[in-house]
């Protein structure tokens, strides 16, 4: 997994777009450490389009690995033993600090037998390998073959006794591209090797749509959206393909938590229609850990963040806390992980049954993104 990456010069770093210089960024699944810019895989739907870095095909580092880990663990959003983190290959560095945080490593690359031995040496971090697999065979959309991730998932899942967990990260699902019965059946068969499977759709932002149009690629949707797109009929077909014996989840944190035998750290259990596909044992685990915070408790946690000083608690139910006054998503994720309870922004309501996704492909829904 470890690969040498050359460092960018100070002048090169200064010329990067602002989002590309953010080494630590909060996302729903965890605090992301990304000190490497550039990727040779060239997936047409890559989020790099929104960073203005699509043409950067050679990976380059903004700083050393050791400096990057230090940035992570000293960041104001990082809570030892609490905050889930997403990293490339620095799980060892975190383990040496005796941190027990969830560590998510998302990969599509080839892994080798020696990686099993190395990762089995971890003693503290709760490591999950998420193998991104789409099954897309249109090389103009996804040049790098999904078969590499599939074989890596099988390899790393093979040992009966291991300290890490494996998840089939089935994404992005796109109608007309990788949703034939054959595609769905292939994903189901691959899921038999993983500890859990999570499925999700496509981020189809304006910059990505513009790239599709400019390069004559088949446009999957007429509109773009802030959230991932998973049409209702596609979800129904996915659910029909799987059986109760194969653990399938709509949210990354649910799959990761299940794989480790722990309650979901995002507190999704308060939204019952989101959890109606979860194993019964996991539902019980999550329900027992679910605690509805008081407004004072939310404000107490928010008080540690300067950017959350304007927070207003609009409402609290068993489903979620609804807040306003936050300029960005990142402090909301901090609150959610600190509390283990869903925290929604009043500007972006979560519609029932849509599971926090875009409105595209769902009947009777209005635009809210």
C-alpha cells in the first residue's frame, strides 16, 4: 500500500486552488486526511473536477506523511478515540499513538499478501478497508478496471482471523451505466467476500456535468444536485438483488460500524426508514446506544468551535437535531460524531425515505438542495 510520492514545492502549493490546499477536511464519514493531490485513474465523475485539479494526473504531496498525521491529530475537529478518520495509508502512524478511532482507508488499487501481515500488526485503531467498486465497463467514464478492487477485496477478506475489516464500497451506481441485472448480480457475488456492503450513487455537480458535455460522454441526468443521486427505482432493484444473509447498508458509517460490531457513530438509528434493511442484531446495538441530546448539550459541544458560535438549535426529535447558523458543513459533522446523533441543517432538510439524497428520481419530492 505504501508508495513514494514526491513533494510539491512551496511555490507549487501556493498556486493550487484553496480547496486543494486543505489537508484536513470534515466529511460525513469522517475527518479526511488528504495531503496528496493528483490521481492517474481519470474517472470522469471524480470530485477533483470541483477542485479545479482534473488535469493533475501525477500524485504529489503537500507535506510529508509525518507532518500530515500531525496536522490531523492536532486539528480542532479531531477528538481522540472518537472522531472517525479517512486516510490513505497512515493507519500505522495512528496506531502507534494508541488511538482507537475508526480509521477508514478507501482504495481501488491492487493490494498484496504482505499487506495482510502488515495490517494485522495494528493493535489500537479500528481499521476498515473500503474497496471502491462500480463494475462500470465504459472506459471513457472509468478507465481503471473495477476488477482490481474486486480482487483486492477478495484477497484482504480471505484470512479468517484479522484485525481489520473489509467493506465493498459499491459506488457510483448510475442508471444506464452499471445497473443491468448482470451488474447487480456481480456486485452481489462480490459482496459475499466482504464483512459488509454499502451502496451509493453519483455526485453529479455542475463541474462534472460540464466535463461530460465537453467530452461527449453519456449524461446520466438532466440536472445536477448537491447530494448524491440514487433514484428510487434503482434502490428498489438493488434491495431486491440482495438477501437478508448479506449485510447491505445505505450509509458508509453503518457498514463500518456493523463490520466492527459497534453502533453507528452517525446515529442514523433515529431515522427508522433508513435502517429498515439493517440486520436485527445491529438495530438492537444502535438503539441501545442512541441518546437524544438536550439543546444545552448541543450548545456545549458547539462552544469548542469558533465557527459554531452562531449555532441555533431549531428543533430536536428522536430522528435528529435541526440547527441553523453554521456557514459550512464541517462543524455539523463534528457535532454529529461528538454526539453520536444526527444533526441536520435547516437549509437542507432530509426528506422521508430519500435518506439524505438528491431529489432526482424520487416521486412527489420538491427541490430542497
